[in-house]
C-alpha cells in the first residue's frame, strides 16, 4: 500500500513549508503565508521587457 504526500505551500519569502489544507486564503482566493503574511498575488505593476512595446508581436 502506497501513501501519497499531501500538497504543500512553500513560501518564497520566509521558506516555510505547510500543508496546503492549513494555509489561509484572502478574500480574492490568493494564498496567505501563515508565518510571515506573504500574499501570493499577481504582479500588477510588472512592466514589459525593455525595448519592446506591449503590443509587439513576433
């Protein structure tokens, strides 16, 4: 009989690992680190690569 490891959350800020079932989520559904409070949200202020316009296609 084999056992499978449960999914874990690995915080990029404080390097804590916790079972995903014990990690809270904010009101928008993004994960929040239970130790440091890091919220995994998309980078809204991310800029396109230098020298390329956002509408440029290859």
